[in-house]
C-alpha cells in the first residue's frame, strides 16, 4: 500500500448534512415558530422574486462552446455535439433556458445542482437531465472514490418506484454552492431559516389581522354568568370576523362590553418589520432591492449602477461556478486544452444607445474593433469583406512618441537640399 492510498482512503464521506448527503441538518421550525424548507420559503414573495431574478437572468445569457484557433483567438465550435446541447436542447424534453433555470433554482434553494450525464459508446455527451437535490446522496466507496445515490420514484418512470440508482462521479454534473468541504453545498434557505421564518410569520400575522376584521382581538365582558360562552364567541366571530365584515357596527346586549387587548399593528411596527425582512432576504441572495420591486432606497442616479453591480457581484460568481463545473465534467481530458464553455455577459453590461455608440466609435477609431465586430454585437447583418466590413482602422493623426520629430527632420533636410540646388544654379 502506497502513501497515496493511505491518504486517499483516510478521507471520510462528505459530512455536510445540509443537503445532498442526508437531508436532515438545520431544517425545521425557526425561532418565529414557522417551519422553513425550500417549498415553504418559496411562498414568501421576496424569496420567490430573488430566485426568479437570478435563475432567469442566468438562463437568458448566451452559452457557447468555443475552440482555440491557430492564431491564438477563439471561435464557436458549432460542429461539436456538445454545442447543440448547451446552446439549444440538453435533452429532448426541455430547452437550454429551462435546463439552466432549473439548475439555478436548485442551487439557490438546495445549494446543489445535479444533472445526469448521458454518454454514447464513444464517451461523448448526448444528453443532460436535471435531478432533484433532495433525493441525492453523495458518498465514497471503500477506495475513497465519490459516487452518487439517487432515490428515484414513480414520477421519474413507472418502473423506478422506490428504486435507488447508483451513479459514478463522471456521470453526474454536480455544481455545488458554498460548502464546508468543497464537495456538497449547503442550502442558503437552511442557513437563513430564522430570517425567512420571521418573514413568513409576519406575513401570516398580517393575514390573520385582516381575517379577524382588521381590528384587534379582545374580550367580550358580560355582567352575568354565561351558560354557553363558546356560542357567543362563535356568533361574534361569524358576524364581525373577516375582512369582508370590517367596519360593521356592533350591537351589544344585556350589558355586554367589548375590550380590545391586542397591540395595534402600528405600535408593533408591523410594516417596518415586513420591509426589513424583504431587505434581509435580498441580502441573502445579494439581489438589489429595485430588482424585486422595492424602490425605497433607489434613485434615478444609482439604479443603473446597482444593475451593473448585480451583474458583477451576483451573477458573475454563479457564471464562474457553472463554467468551471461544466468544463470539468463535460469535456474529455483531450478536449480541455482545445475547447472551453463560456457564458456571454456582454448583453447585461450594455449601456444605453448613446453610450454604446460612443464606445463603439472609440473602439473603431483606435483599431481594435471592425465594423462587423460592432454589427455582430448589435445583432446586425455583416458587411461583406470586399466592402471593408472586416477592416481595422486607426486615426492617421496619431503617431508614436519617438517618431514625433521624424517628419519635421525630414522636412528640414528636404528644404536644405532645395537651397543647395538653388545655390549651385546661381
């Protein structure tokens, strides 16, 4: 037994029990008393909005497979089978947009995205199918190699009810989010369950407030002894409870008196709490508030900057995470030095029309963009090469610093030669 075997076998199975291993860590009731998991969290509008904004933005980005060419540049590898899978249809059941939206939703809620990689006899990837993270278990065999166990059910296929499918690591495109061990990501929902639980509890409180007639609960006092107090309470709730009964005039008989005992919502800072929890959830997912329809802290001057920060600090890390995982799993060892998978973020970084035109003008005049380069970015037809569409131009008024006196010196020499000729003639 070599030293490599000793160290490799000594590694334990992934111990992160937040997700992907044994779905049991951190989920359950929050301090606010509300049970929080991925499904209940999505009932909170702020969580739903954040997940939708990020997943749809990522799914909308152009995704291409490139190859390095001999000149050191890159070109789209449209003839490679993987290009069609990533750009158009990863499997016969869904588009590339739906596949990537599903992958990001799993990442944002469960902290892991799993997809089964289907290969042909030559080892080429021919399909990608997303898998549910809460039914996946990551483990190691006796030699320390990772493998995946997926709990299938009858929603996957009629013949797979209650079946456990074992998949090798090379047959699973696993994209983990932040994690403790670098192998299995932990769920943002689980980590922030108390903040989300408070938001759910606050929303339920508001619903109950209107259900009870938009008035505080209280005590019905009677000067005598009641034989059936439950009947009177139910009658009161039926007559005056619910938002549809709000504003009705109550008529009390036999000296009965109503005394409210609850704290009014404005004293409990109900609205402020709801606003703050929206900010808390936006902070979890690093989404600007204006992108989930909260404009309280946004102005005309800073909203464009916030949108650029969303691309740079929110989307870009997810883009890098997906690109590196896809390059690692979907490309063969022989292809990794020739091909690479890349998202295009240029569309989200585009400014307004005037800013784009000014930038293109600078690029065109300084020779690092041709007319066709610009037209491709603006989704315009190419200019034929014979008409100069691929020419790179520079401003003729510009010259190198060391050549600044070259033409002046040549001019002085020419003048001296002319004077010398005229002198000889005389």
